[in-house]
C-alpha cells in the first residue's frame, strides 16, 4: 500500500511540474465512476438492500400462504401464478430509487458540483441507472431462487427465466426515467416517493399480477387489460412457463420504448436547464 501511495504521489508531482492539464475522462470512464459511486453509497447504507430482498420475499410469503388456497385451490398452484406478478411488483417499485438518489444529490449540492466537471454531462445519470439495473437483477435472482425453494417450477426452463428477467429489466430501465423527471422538478424526496407510490401501487394491484382479470367486475377488467403492468406480467409469466404470446412481448417493448422516447429527452432538457 505504501508503494502504491508513493507511485501516486510521484505521478501527482510530475503532473504539477509539467503544468500539463490532464485529459478529461472519456464517457465510458465517467459512467463507470458514477456507477461505482452508486455501489459505494449502497455499501455504506446496507439498509437500502432490504427493499430488494426482505420486502419482496415477505410479500411472496404473505400472498402465497394467506391467499393461495382461497384463490387457486392450493398453495403450490398459486405460487406458479403469483411469482411473476410479485417479481414485477418488486422491481417496478424499486425503480423510484433512481429518482430519489438524484433528488438527494440535488438537495446536497452534489448535482451542481458534478456539472462543473469536464465529463460527459449525462454520465452521472447513466452511471446511476446502470447500477440500478444491477440492483433490479439482484432482486430478480433472489426472488426466483427463494421461490424455487418454496416449490416454483418454471416450465419455460432456464432460458425462459433469462428472457423474462431481461424483458423486466428493459421495462424497469425505461420506467425509471419518469422518476428522473420528477426528481428534477420536485423539491423533496418525500414528495417524489409519495407520487411514485400513488402511481406504482394502483397499477400493480389493478393488474393480473395477483388474480386472473376474468374474476374481476367487467368495468375493472377493461382497465386491467389495458394496464401496461398487466401486459408486462403476462409476458413475464408466459416466458417463465413457456406459453408466452408474442403480442405481450411486442406491447411491453412498445410501452418501454414510448416511455424512453418521451421521458429521456425531457430528463436531459431539465438536467441541462436546472440551476
């Protein structure tokens, strides 16, 4: 360690003596640095991991063992149905942390400091979102492994699971741009969290995540069928069990692309205009 420190000091002295300005990092390096920053922030605040581990598992246990027998006739049968829904709910819910972290940086002044650096301007956003994608992946893996211990058996096999998680990650990445927009507009993270919960919870519960829409009242069933979360859940469930409809994948990707096309440019516009 002393040797590495000595080498770093020698490089610093040579840079100062030469009076040459170091070249700015490229976009890839900038994104990697901000992704590592997000990782270190999670490392020093491990309680944030509860939302991607404990809470989804708790929801899975509660819904499966409390309502499984009443809804599907058996716990094991309901587990096959509900796991994709719980997985979608868990991942879409933690997408709001992208906006919450950005809002915290704005409130603490880090947002203004990093904008003065000679780096690719969106690197902080992209780096944080890449780390969030890793967070979604970890949540998905933990949920699937735990569900398989309980008795979940995906008929679509290993590749069905891979494609299902990949589709979910694409949707989650595009959805998180909404919270970036709100983070740049709202004054506090509490306001952002409140709005996010008011959007995510109704959309996830008024979907096919927990029950078959055909058991709902007709007026509610109509809304559930056009709910993008329903389309995502059906696509993920179909991929996991090997009976996916291509239309579900198409409309999920269409909804994801629409979110990205609309909210990514708005985010960058607000990002550059914000004082």
